[in-house]
C-alpha cells in the first residue's frame, strides 16, 4: 500500500509536469515536426500493458490508465517557435537564454543554447525562410553557419 501511494505521488508530479509542457506547446506559432515521437507513446503503452499484467486491484487500473494518459499527453506536445522562445516537446527556452541562435541551411536545423550545452531543432528545408523571418520579427539575432 505504501508503494502504491508513492507511485500515485510520482504519477501526480509527472502529470503536472506534462500539463505545464502542454501549456508551453500551445504557444508554438511555427511548428516543426520532431522525428519519431510516436516511439515514446508506444513505450508508455507497453509499460501500461506490463503494469496491467503485473499488478492487481485498483492500482492495476489506475497505473495503467495513467501511463496511457501520459503517453497521449506526450504525443500531443509540439515543437517549434513561439513568441516567448524556442519550444522543444513542450520545454520552453526563452530567446534571451537561447542565444546564440544559429541556423544551418545545409542541414536544415537550428542550434541554440540549452543549459550548459547546445540543442538542435530540425526542420523541413521548406521552412527555412519562415523560421528566419519569424525569429527576425521577434528580435532574435541569427547566425548563419
């Protein structure tokens, strides 16, 4: 029973975190398509089936349902550019903190500062001008590489 409560609390924390990420992803104005995000949904689904088969009682239903819900929430998250910053699967990075923002025309990707390292956002080649103009409209200095 104590383990069940611990899992419920953990599920609640992750649920609130995913709600916040979904809120950020609604701010995306220029959406890019991240590759193979369906795999994460499948992993959540497999974990839900494993939970359903390995647990019993109400915990079996609640845990399995929560895993499916979290997988569906993750699948709904968007990546792209918004007025406030760069959003990667619901995680928002303000433009000021993301500097320097660099665009690689040849590789169709955008590089930006993320914590101590650098993150990459891939986009379709046809989106290059749309991304450049959107960043310029929002006062973001772009370096071409």
